[in-house]
């Protein structure tokens, strides 16, 4: 029994029942889907794996990448170029190089096989990481952005890996010709999708929206997503990369939020099927015969990847954020599964080796949701302080107030800004206060307000004012001075205790200094006069 419909029906039934059970133990649904696939292929022997199901399930990643693209306009992506092309490149090359060396000199594989294995193991799971970060809202954290940047580079890196597979299995293929063709294909794909996105998509969606039919609108979006993915695939790129670019194009339109809400049900359903197909690739018989080797390989993969990612990122960002990113990306991704399937079909690796590697990959994917769920607690054991833990979308927020300090005064300031309907961002260096703010849903950044990078992260240049709500006069002066150095025209509002502290700030030429003693005196006199008026009445 191998029809797609039969497999889907059985898979849905088991997945629903299993996830209802696992949910009671707070186990992520991703794990339930993977276990479902493993149960189907190993226990329900009347069901056989159908390769066509994998093609359908792959669109779960396509829709995931499309919705991620909706959050990242071209301008936003350019602001991430360091995370994508510097951090991503270093991570991929160093990690891949280490695994190539291990595969060739410790495991005894041929050089070609070692290169494919090593580079494939350098990839991380776009599906698991981005789905989890999206569900928890951590996609906009410092480590979330770094993780996304590295994952985007890895998606691009799949292309040269596939080219290598072609070269290694086809003696007639010319390397120069393949590289030239790939370059021109990338140019064509990016140019056409960019032109359509910039000049046509907004008009098309506006025209369709005028018909006031949700069915027609959703159908149009599905057509755009699938067409962009297939178009990229025709030119040798991954479906998901084409979908991501299409998402970035639509991110420039006014329909992005409506589209995101409409596509989430399609995305989550297809992602579930994708993880089921991942589980269906595990042969328990092979696993039981090689369980020791599998766990050794798994441990080496996780350790090496985490160490390399942490080492690379720690050169550029706070160690706490680098550590979180390392634990987020230490698994091996779904593209590696596809690469090993192709390598097995082309006789670069045998079936037993393929099963061992695939099982180790799937186990690394199973571990990841549990690690991400407890990421803060794991990080706190090694790093109690850190850099930016939550970064506001700096490219999307403007005309806001930057509040430096979330103590008692800062919280009162925030409360009044909220009542007035004014956008704001908070910077606070105390981790406990940041956690308190996060629980309240506040847009808060963990970091030192006297650091230029922190102020730039909250888009201080496009703010209408900066309110410095700290009690320490020295810190107040330092923060105000740094803000003024970024832009001398920024409205800085500060509170000082007395006129002595006011004089301490005179050389900074701050126009809005509130002297607490003076203001309190005025209020006391005002209240006294009110008492006198009431008495006379």
C-alpha cells in the first residue's frame, strides 16, 4: 500500500493521536511528527515510503521560507549582510573543513565522499530552527537574527554542494562551465523575481483585493509562492530560496500581514508532513545494529558545530548571544538528508553509511526543540550577563521614543507613553528588569545604553526623543554624551536630582533637563494653593 493518499491518511491519524499524548508532557509537535514517520515505516509495514510524498512535504519548508521572507525586506537583508556573508561563510567553511578532514582521515572515506559528507554535515535545519523561533517570537532576538543569517548562507551553499555532486558523478562535466552557468542562472532568477516584485506584485495584489474574495486572494498568493519556487528550481536552485526571495518582494507591499495570516495554516500542515517524511527515512534494524557508532557520530557533530559557531560569532558579538546561536544551529539540517539520498543513488556512499548518517541527523533534529525550549536556562549556566538579547526591528520602527532605563522612573515613563499611544523602545542593562519587561510584552533591549551599537540597534537616529531615566549622574552624562555624538539634533530629555547635577551637564547643551527638586517644589506649592482655595470656598 504505497499511494500518497493512503500514507497521508495513516500519517495524519497517528500524528494527531501521538501529538495529543506528547502535548501533555510539553513535547514539541515536531518530535511527534518525526516519531510518526518512524512508526509508520517500521511498524505499520503495510505502508511503504512513497518518494512523491517528500516532494509535497518539501513545500512546508517553501511556505516557511516565504513567511520568513515577508519579515525581511531587501533593505533589511542588506543590513544582515555581515551575518549572512561573513558569519555564514566562516561557519560553513570551517565546520565543513573539519568534517571533511574527519571523514577522510579518521573514517577512511574517499576524498570525494568525504567532501560531500563534510559539507552536508555543516548545514543546519532551517525548518526546525525557524519554525521554533517563529513560534516563540525569538526570530528578532540577537541570536535569532544571527541564526537566520547563517541559515540563509547555508541555503545558498546547497548550490555548490549539488554542483560538486554533479562533478563527482559525471566525468564529462566541466567545472568552469558549471560555475559560469550557475552564476548566470542566479543573475537571471534574482533579476526577474526582483523586477516582478518591485513593479508588478503590488499592482496585481491590489487588483485581486478589489474583488473582495478571500479565495481568489489566497489562490493568487499560492500561485506566486509556488511559481517563484518552481522558477528558482528550474535554474538549479532550491525551492525554498525562490520562496524566500518572493517573500522579500511582497514584504514591500501593504498586504504582508494579511498574507502571513492566510498562509500559516498551509505552512504548518505541510511542515508536519515534511517532518513525517524525515522520520520515515529511519530504518530501526540498521539503527539497532550500529547504535554505538550513531551516538558517537552524533556527539562529535553537535560538539564540533557548537564549538565552531560559538568561536566564529564570539569574534563579532557578545559571548552570551554567540552561545545561544551555537546551541540553536548545532544540529544537521534537512538538506543534508536530500544530499545523502542523492549521494547514495550515485554510489558515493553505501546504504549502511547513509542510514547511520541519516539517523544521526534525525536525532540531532529531535534534540534541538528541547534545547531551544530551555535555551535561556542553559545559557545562564555559562553566561549571566551579555549583549543585546532582544533587538527591535530597526528598519521598521521610527518616530519613536528611546527610553534608557527601566527602573521605577523608566516604568512610569513607559506607562505614560503607552497611554498616549506613542511608540517606544527600552534599553536596560539589568537582566532581571529586562525579563520583567519581556513578561509584560515590552519592546526591551538588554545592553548598555552608552554603547553606540546598542543605540543604533534601536534606530536612535530616527527617534523623536531619547528619555534618559537613570539615577546615576555619571552614567546619565555618559549616555547623553554618546546620544549627542550620534546625532546632535536628537531631543534628549533627562531628570536630575538638583541644580548641581544640572550644571554637571551644562557643557552637553541638553535643552530638556528636568530638575526633580525644582519640579517637586512647584508641585508642593501648587498643592498647598489648592488646599488654601478649598478652605476659602
